């Protein structure tokens, strides 16, 4: 633990206004917020820049022991901390996280190698492994991944019982919601075309909306907290809003690629923008931005899932689906959301930090700048843009679909649990500063 730290000349966003403040950090926590200057072992000058609670990413594929060529805790957490993220929840990639042994392996890897706080989502939950949920919950797991579609589809007849089991441990069901029969119909219609654009056509907005409606009513019957992963369409958002007329315990996330790319970009970028759910239209993109601002979309998440070039440079149907997103997370949302006047600064902080903390049950310890909260803090550099390029990013892969994008809002300073990790835009910290958030959840 470092000594006391004073962040002076900070701008805090309070009641829709920026106010000047000095933030005193002691023993890893925020000890005081005031306009007074304090004596401290180290002084950080925020230079009048905005200070926010570190981003919390509830959906990032970071560490799979069988796919460490894609990403691992060291590369993923380093990319995350440069992207304004101070807490990562690792989502299952291919290996099932349905027993305490694999959970402990993931935690131990993160403990040694993560620059940020870490947690793990259980999955892929189905009828055969749903009895693992209580054991995982006792070990600090809050979120459990369920698929309604290939390749990890849970049978419809099992989902009500899965949801009841998750509800019994006060967990959250995170659902990849696409209707499998409609996906199969789309494959029959389009799979004969080796064109990346047709891949995006085959998983439709109707497939997303139909699956959301189905799992929404299942969740209502079981009184389960339901979180819809990676929302991609206006029709899917309409389904969510319809469900909320009957059931309030539904949260939704969207991701930067759905807020920027459309399926037409596949003509230019090919499989390097292959993702699932697929990219949709400009109208869908606009609806997602509006959903963030009006509160119908609660959370901003990465769905980070890169892979080596060799896995991307295949035919459109067998190429890897997923892209590197962690390093652009907060800067992208600040640049295209706040500076682009699509969302308010309040929404920016809410969807990137406080709402994810509330979903995980760790608010206000995380996701807030308040006395007593953990000092997971980012000072944003909003004056000088930084160019995104694979030649300097910290992901394990040597490519990015965000190549050449100029973004503001990169971290000028980042603290994780009161430990300085980034100083004046440069890495100064070491792996091991993060904590397992499951210990907070278990309390």
C-alpha cells in the first residue's frame, strides 16, 4: 500500500455541474473530498481535468487457459487500465466455468498478473451443470452466463430452473439472447455466400428481440435479476422496454462496436469486425446511443474477444468472432458520447462505472468517488487526443479495427485501490494491484 496521495485541481461532476475539488486518499480509500489542500506523501496535479471513478467492465473475455494466444490477464488488464478500466469481470470464452477448480485457476492467474481488480462470471450454464451455481456463488461469483443460441445453447426447458437457481443465490443471469431457430434459418439462407456482409445478415434483429422476450418472461416467473449482454439492435431494445412494463429487474449492456460500426463496415474491414450478435444498421446504432442517454440501456461493456490474425483471415463463416476493445473503452465513450453530444457526462459515468458496480453488488465501494469508497480513480486527459494503433496498443494481438481513430479521454493518471498505475499517461505500476471483487460480494 502506498502512502497518502492528494489529487489536487480536480474537476468532479456533481449535480450536473463540474466543481473544483481536492481528493485525499489514505490506505487505498478516499478519505476526504474538499477544496482544502491537505498534506500528503504524494501530490498529483489533475490540472483541472475531469476525475471519474474507474470504469467497470462486466463483460470481457480476458483469460481462457486454452486460448492464451488471444489474450491473458497481463495483456488484457494492461489494455484495460490504458482504457480507463479499473475492474474487469472475466467472461468465459470456450472453457466452461462451472466448477470451483477452474474458478480458482482464473483467480490465481489474475492475482499474479492483473493490473486491475478482477472477478469471474460462471458459465456456460445449462441443465447439466446448473447445480454448480451455489458452489460458485459461495466462492464470490455474482454473474452467470446463459446462452439461448449456439454454440453453448441451454435448452428452453432448463432455463426456468437455471434462473430459479441463480435467483436463490441472489445472482444475476447474463444472457446471450439470440433465437437459435432463426439463426439456423439465416444460415440456410446466407451461408452459401463467402462474404463477410452476409454473415451479419444471417443473425437478425428479430432473433435478438425474440430471445429477449422469451428469457424476460422466464426471469419474471423466477424473480431473477436478468442482464441482457451485448445488445445490438433497436428491435432488441424495444423488446426490453416492453418487458419492463411487467418486470423491473432487467438490465442491458451495449458495446462500442455497436455504437460505431454498422454491417456495411464488413465490406471494408471484412472479418476483422465479425462479432456475435452481428452488426446492424445506422438506425440501430442511433437507437442504442439514445438508449444509453435515456437510461433504457444501463451499462457499457467491451465484450473484448480478440484472436490472432490467422483466426480472422479465414472464410466469413469459420473466422473468429470478436475484437479487441479494452483499450478504447472510456476514451471512445467520452469522445463519441460526451464530446459528440450523444450522452451527458452524468450518463458517461453512470453506464461506465456506477451502474456496473450496482449490478455486481459492490456499489458504492466501487464505481463512485465518495468518502469511504475504494480509490479506483481515473484522471482523464481531455485536451490531447491519442491515436489508436495496433503498433502501440497493449492487447496481445497485432491488429485492431479501431486503427487510426483519434480519441480523447485517455487516462492521465489511474489509481487502483489507491496504488498509482498510470502517471502522466505512462505505466508506473506493477501487476498485482487489483483485488478479487468476489471477496466484496461474499460480504
